[in-house]
C-alpha cells in the first residue's frame, strides 16, 4: 500500500511540475528539472501522514497564512515537529511561488537556510513540509517591547552573522547562485539556540553565474528593496545585500524601517542612522534594550555593525560590499577601520542611473518624491508570506497593504 501511495505521489508531483513548466520557452528549459530531483531525493510524504501530523489541519495548529496559503504545525510519528505549508487552491500567485520554492530548496543545504523536508501532492492539494523552528520568526522578538529583552547583543550579533553566512552560501556556494529577493525580519526563523535560518523562497531567483544582473519583475517588501531594483528592475546579489543592511540596522535599533517615526526630519531608519553616523552620534540609534546591558567591547562591535549596515544600504549598488566581504568584516576585531559609507538608498528620493563610457553605471540621489513611502505590515509567522499580483511601473504610486510590493505580471 505504501509503495502505491509513494508512486502515486511522485506521479502527481511530476504532473504538477510538467503543467507549470509547459509553455515557458527557453528560460524554463534551462532550469533544473525538478522531476528528477524529486525522484532522486525521495522527499515524499503521504497526505495521510500530514493529516495525522496536523490533526487534520486543525485550526489550533495553524501558525499563519500568506498569499501562498495556510501554514500548520505538525508532529510526525517519529516525534519530529514540522511546518506544513499548503498551497491555497485559489492562489494563482501561490502556485508560482510553490513551484519556485520547491525547485530552489530541493538542492539547498545550509545550517542558516530553512530545511525543506519534503513534498506532497494529493488531488488538488500541493504541500511543502519544512523543519519546524520553535522560536518562530525574528520580527516576533525584535519589534516587541517585551520579547526583545531576551535578545542581548550576543544573540543579535549571532543572528547578523548567521544570516550573512546563509546569504553568502546562496550567492556563491549553492548548487546554482540564488537571489532571495525578500530578506527581512519576518523571513528569518530562529531555532532553540537562537541560530537564524533564512526562509520563504517563493520569490527567490536562480542567478546566471556569467551575468552581473538580470532585468526582472519587481517583487519584495517595502523598506527592504534596493532602489535600483525598484526603479529599474535591475536585480543582482546587491539587492539582497541592501535588504541585509536594513535588517542589521533594524536589529540594532529595534525599529522597523518602513514605519519609522522617531525623527520627523528623517525619511526612514536608514536616513536617521546615516545622519547620526555623520554626526558621530551613532550609538543614539541603539535599542534601549541593548543600552543598559552592553559592555565596552560589545559597544565597539555594535558601532562596527552600524557601519556595515550603512555600507550595505548605500544608494549605489557598486559601492555595496559582497556578502563574502560582509562575512569578512563581521569576523574582524571591533575597532577595525572600515570604509566610509555614502548616502543610503532611501524611499522618498529619486535615484538616477548614469551610464559611463565603459558601460558601467552609477546612481545619484536627488531630492523629491520618487516613489511611495512604506505602509505598515502586521507581524505574522512567515513560513509563507506572499505578494499579490499587480502592475508596477517605474513611477510607483501604490504600495501593497501589507508592506509587500506587488509582483509585475
């Protein structure tokens, strides 16, 4: 009976991916064949197993819900806890992201990237099964006035370093280079030892190794997207570097970038941090939960990380460090001299790209209202958190109600 179920699951999953890839043209043909990966990895769960693990997807086991569909906590017969992500049958965008996430995570293995345990298809049901991270997502702590107190600097620095190593793996050391496109606090999950794991690969992209960037539809979350990506659709690993820099500054300040309101003269967290840095008052941005418990050595490390965050969020992508360079900087002794950051890429400014004779480009910043400011985004456990489908032009005038930028057609 188990053999029949397993065979049927493989058959259904193959049909799903064949349907998805049909009509994609040469780009689809160049991508890894997920059917072969599924058969090779044997990461298959029967629907009955997942029904039992989640108590028939009981509402009490529901962890959250995004554009993809609901996510449930489950427990397997062998005692392992799992997170079960179901594709909403009414979600067209979710179907695309389901395929994308399954394809990418099938070959990704790193201690700082969430582990995809397997797949299941059952009739119209499409399900992904992940390891369950008991502390859930970083945003549940860092933006909560009480829960953030458990995040001392040692834990925050460990999270920063772990995310950096995870991104370095995705950009340079994975089977194929991957750009995540949605690095943010709610997509960083924490295990019992506070080690971070990058999650939610629904919008991730495989990146050609022989290219510096690709032009693609814009998808991501307000406050985390690099300006050259939002305005020109130019996607490179430096877009993830920008998002990482925002995350670093949020971890240090305890403030969300896209709902920042502490300083009326600053457009957002990045602008505020840069102004304080230039005035040599960078420690004023430190989270009050850190200020009372930080030692002199940790203060130096915090200052170094503020500078790294600003280097990662510079308006000109060419000036941002690679994640390999970031990992090296994080390993240096506090007090080490680093490069001076230039002005960050801030929403509310216009970024103009200037082509040089050699074909390279630079970005300059002019005052003005380039694109919409960020909207608030309620905290939910984001084992999945997707964007809705909409049209996005160069002159952006609308933002998604949950902080997500819509995906262009």
